[in-house]
């Protein structure tokens, strides 16, 4: 994205004629703008990089209008029209816009520290404190990334609407040849994750848990045994666990064990669905990543049993292993290995 911003900036700044066309569009669309031309996004100077992204976002509609005009006007030479056509396609993609917004937002947090570190009379102790503040700020943003990302996503959608670009989701797999792609209505579909609010420990602290669960239940409405009484079960489920908060389960499996299917038939069904529906593909992808590190070109002749065992050890590193038990099992499985323990003391 940054390379594309730099290329588009150079496209205008390296030609007085193209720069004049851009300036005309800026005056027409943003007469009070603080930027009258794009700023080169320098590779090494971070302040200029931040300012360059800021200028590009502020002048984005004018840039698109100028590129479109150059692309469609036959009075421009062939190369300028071809380059403008390619740049319009790139800059109008939603992938480019959302990346531009996110990077600009995150680099904005580093601006003050960057200016501080470039001072001649820098106090290193003060700089260290500023670095610590920035680090804690970014960690805070990371912990509440859903809120921040939702705001940035809305800003990206607003900017994309200026050139009639619709939000889109990149392909997450190769082209299907055996079946149709699954239709997804919302590219930010978090209904499944939100439905975990039905867990008693979650509903106690979440005021919106009922709305989240209802949205998920609506998807599986045909699977519920008594859907017309679902609202009543939610009320009773909430009252019961708020009165027994000290024993409220924290997982789906524990919730399912403590859910009476006769009293809460619909909730029991919801819990069983949640217990079986896969939320992410992280587990299988983690296995593939581990396999790349284990089965290398220098370690490519191990048997399947050994490979499976090493993979399990690598993936489940949090499981503690008692080495004494391993030694005992090994000695039991291969007793001939210990027959020579007293060979030097033998009388024979």
C-alpha cells in the first residue's frame, strides 16, 4: 500500500502538467485544504511518511478524480493514460483503502515520539518514558481492537463511498472446482463468537448477552425444540445463574453439563450446537505450521509414528511431561537395552 501511495505521488509530482491537473481538482473539491499537492512518502523519514499518508487520505477524492480524468481524456499521451488507469484500479480497491486507514491510524500514535527522537537535545531518559507510553498505548488498543477496528472500518467505508467502492472480502482459499462458494452476507460476521455470551460466567457481566444469543438462535431456529418459549428460558437462565454466580461455569462443556434439558430444552440445544460448531481453523493451521518446522530436508526419513509423536510434543508444549515415567516406559518397551548395566562387574 505504501509503495502504491509513493508511486501515485511521484506520478503527479514528477510532471508539472499532471500536478497542475491535480491542483485544479483540489481547488474544485477542497478549496480550504491544507495540502495543495501530494507529499512524497519517504522510505526512511517517518515524519514525512506519516504526513504523506495524511495528505493522500485528505486529497483522496481529488486524486481519484484527477486520475480518472487523465485516464479518459484522449489528449493525454498513451503512457500517462495507461498509468492512470492502473492507479485508479489500485486506489479504488477496498483492500487498499482499509489498509491505508489502519496504517495511518497506527502511525499517528508514533508521530509525537518520532519528532521527539529527532531532536538534537534529546533526553534519553525522557525518550525511554515516551517509548513506554507508546508501548502501553498500543497494548491498550490491541486489547480493545474490536472497538478501534470498527471505527476505522466505518471511516474506510465512508472514503470508499466517494468513488462508489463497496466493501469486499478477499478470497481465503483457491477457486472452488467441486462446489459453489458459500454465500456470506456479512464480511464481519461475529454472530457465532457473540453467542458464547450464553455461558453463565459471561452473561453475568454482559448486559447485551440476550441480544447476541437471540441473533445466533435465529440462525438455528428450525433446530430448537420449542422456539416460541425461548424468551422465557432466557429469563429463567439469567435469574438462576445470577443467584448462583459463585458456581457459574466458564466453558461450553461445563455449561452443558449443568443445563437441565427438561427445564431448558432450547438452551440445551444451543449449547450442543456451540459445542460442535468449529469457531476457527487455528488448530489445523497450527499443525501445518508445526509440520514445516519438524519435517525439514535434513530430517525427512522418520517414520509416521515418530513424526506424529514429535508433532504432538511440539504442538502441546504446555503439557508437562514426567521424564522418569518416560524412562520407565522406554525401559519396559525395550528391556534388552538394560541387560548390560553390570557388564564390567560380571564374574564371567
